């Protein structure tokens, strides 16, 4: 999701070219449906495994594409130059390989680092929201209908988890937020990701009126749901970046990660961080028991929700 603005910038630069994306299957399929790329191939496929492993690429489709390729970009570590050499050997005219985590990059925000690798300069990439195709919105409407959510009150989707439990606020922080949103007229949806079961269970055990539980959604269906809700609240995670990219009013909750580097971007985004993390490494974060950086104020979160909801007319298509 962080690379989407850089991909769009490439499309403007090479407006007559077709684009092939090698990425995780669900994300690649979604970006293809949105028209960001013309074709896609799973990074888990044997063809991509060979490509990034420096082996001979036998896949006819990929070899044919690379043989006619004007520019191949790989956002990955390649200290030995194996990936660059393989792309060149397959016929790519110009090859750019670089990791967005490289210490040599000057850009502060992670999203800008993808662009810097391509253009070799620092500067924020222009942000425009991603339009969700009508088919995905229709699927989301049908899914929400099965949950009993048809019209009526505005919808708020809250994600208590993230890719790491060390980035997540405690239920004691989120429970008053859920209750406050309900008091303000929202119908609540609670998103449970693959690693979020324990956090969600703890939150639900303290909730007298349980919200609608959303789980097991594909990226495309989740994007459709995000395009239909009126507010999203989540931690530093891929879902939060997806919500902001879609133009959903988004509140990002930050603790150990630095929002100057990882904050979601979009026209209706605000970040809540009260105490910057004092840990010097991610290992220190994992070993930190108290985690004062995640002692967020429920009142501050609710205030941020009001701010982002009142920021302007929501551009999403209903």
C-alpha cells in the first residue's frame, strides 16, 4: 500500500507502457482490479522465486514480459546484485533495485522512500485516493447486509490488532472508545485479523453489547467494506494504510513506531500519539512490559475521530 503513490508516479512517467506487478497475491489482485497495474503475478510463484533467487527464469510469460521491458523496478535488498543481474539477463532495458529500508536513503516517510529509489531525489509523493471498483463496493454491500447492516446509523470499523501485538493499545484504552462511538450514534464493526484473536476476545469479553465481528475477509472485500464505512480506527498496520489510501476517515493509533516515518496519509487522516517511544530497538520494545507509549487517552482518540469526521465531505462513492 505504501508503494502505490510511487507506482502511480511511474505510470504518469511511462503513460504508454503496460505494468506488471509482482507482489503478494491478494494485494496484487486488488491493485489490478483498481487499475493501478495491467497484469500481476504472485511473488510466491515459482517464477518469482527463481527471479529473486538468481536462478534461470523458465516461466514463459515472465520471460516474454521482461524481454520487452523498458524498466524493471525491484524494491528489495540486493546486496550481491543477484536480482539486478537476473533482470538484466532476462532482457530488461533498465533495472532499478533498492530497498526502502536502506540506510543511504534520505526520505523520512517510508512511502517517499519507494519514490526516492526510482527518481533519486527526496520529496513527498503526491497523494490521491484510490477508487474502489463498483463490483467490490457491491460485494461489500452484500456482505454488510448479511451482518444486518443495511442503511441506518453511520458505521465505524475498529481494528484492535496489527502485525505485531507490541504496537497495540490495551482493551482498557479501546473499550471507552467503542462506548464513546456508540454514544455518538455509530454502529460498530470490530475487525479481527489472523493474529488478533486474543486481543479481540479480551475486548469482546468486556463489552455488554458486542459489536459486529468482521473476520476472514480478503483484501478486496476488506477494501470494499472500508469504502462503505464512515470511520476507521486502527494501529500502525497495513489495514490502516489501506483505509487512508481509500479516503476513509482514518484515525491511526501510534505507540512504539514513529509516525513521522509510518503514519498513514490521505485527505481524512489524523494520528494519535501521546508519548514517543523511548526504546532504542525493536527487541527493547518486545521486552518492554509497561509500554507507556501505548497509554493513549480514550478522550484524545474520540476527539481525533470527531476531527477527522468533520474534516470535509467524504470523497468516497456511495
